[in-house]
C-alpha cells in the first residue's frame, strides 16, 4: 500500500466491512474488514479451513454473507437482486480458479468469448476481443484448440483471458497456480503483474504459494475467521 501511495494511484476499488459467514453452527468468517486499491495485487494466505475461499467467493459476489457489506467502486453489491447481481458480476468481476473450468467441447476462443455472449455482445465483437486477449497471452496459435489439446499452463492462460473478456474492475483468483508445475506457476505469477502494468488490472489472489504471496503488493493473512 505504501508503494501505491508513492506512485499516486491510491483509488479504493473494493471495500468489505464486517463480513460474517456461517454454515449451520460453523462460523467461517467472524467479521472481516479489508480495502483493495485500484491496480493493487493483494494475496490472501492462511491455513486450510481458515476461510480464504469463502471470503473470496463473497468478495466476488458468488456467495452472500450472513452479515456485512461489500462495495465495488462504491456500489453496494448485495443490495442487488439475484438477476441484477449476476449481470453485475459478469460485467465487473473476473474469476480464475485452480481448475480452469474450461468447457471441454468448446475451443479456446469460444471459451474466452462466453462472458461476452452472456452480455449479449455480437459474435464479431466477442471474437475480436477474444483473439486480442489470446494473442496478448501468447496463445494466438491455439484459438481453435479444445482444452484437452492445451497444456496445463495454456489452459490456465485461456482461463485468464476469459476472466479479462469484459474488462472487469477486479479479478479474483483462487489458488490459480495450485494445479501447475513450478515453471508454469511462475509464468502465471509474472503474467498477473504484466496485466497490472499493461492493463491497470487489480487482482486479489488466494494462494498457498509462498512465492506468489510474497510477490504481491500486500499479503493478508486470515486466521480463525478474522483478518
């Protein structure tokens, strides 16, 4: 955060206040507060079961908290009804998961274009954007390859391109390198910083990878449901 202040781009993009989440009698999150600045890369670490993924899913509006507020660029995310929330999430938030979640019957380009189609963009507009992103990520020769024809690193870069499709305000990554070998993991980590520098992208990354966690602008630890 100090670095961001010095560089002069300290615009808060995400704010979470008193986030609580329980499943039955199990309290997973017990009042989490955090703020994320635009163009910041933040890692979230903690032991298994500490609530990292639960928090990420709430910040990304994939799940609703039992209590608390999440604001993205000043908008109270959970004031939206389900349909409006889905549309807002598709437009404003990108996701990268440990397992790429690419649809096996579709090509790399088709997978990348899915968020644009959900937004009712034309095929030509979606494919133009998709090709630009895949080229940016070094996958211009893989447009028509299906996921089983891609390496693990290529699959994950395709998933990153899909997350970028609608130019989201923020990207949430849940153990993004957890299924990659060390070289592909390092390449993916470097890619996040390149995308921040080139596109002004903001990332919040849950990870067990200490190297990636330490590379981030800030490393936050969640322990016993609090941060």
